[in-house]
């Protein structure tokens, strides 16, 4: 019985973590960082660079590469998670200014997006 319960526990863990695996997707609202954050330290220890392709996400580990697709125009970009956020309820990701520009929502400020994990960070 112990072996069966161990397998069930492992399966439950896989199901809980499943949204962070390569290919898993989530949809929601994206925003982008204000220029006021330029040069400030991120939760992952990097300096925010509005011209880099980076993002803030609350669940994915630092270094995770995610594809963000604007559902309005089907443009997509791959960014690296280097911060925690967003802190605004209802949003699933904050993007660098460059990423928002490439996705075509600088003027609107917000976009409905799909996020897919491309790769997890390499072990250090």
C-alpha cells in the first residue's frame, strides 16, 4: 500500500506543478513596466532594462523562458522571467517595454495574452 500511496502523491505533485512545464499555457492580461523602473534591481538580482526581453511572473522561476502571444494580433515574443509580479490583481505578467512594443500594445498599455513555457532555467 505504501508504494501505491507514494505513486499517487507523486502524480498529485505532477498535476499541481504541471502548469509550469514546457508547453503548458495560461491566458490573461499583460501590462508593461513604466520607465521609472529602468535600472532598478529585480527580484532575481538583475537590473531592469526596458530594452531587454524580460518579464515578471509570480510562479515561474527566475530564468524561465516564456513565449507571450498577444491574442488580439497574434504577435509573439520569447522573454526571460527575471522578476516577481505583477502585483496588480487580474494581471498574469508584466513585460519590459521592448516586449510590449514587439507585441504591439504600447499605446493600449494592456493586452490579453497567452503564456507558454519554452524552457526552464538550467540548474546552477
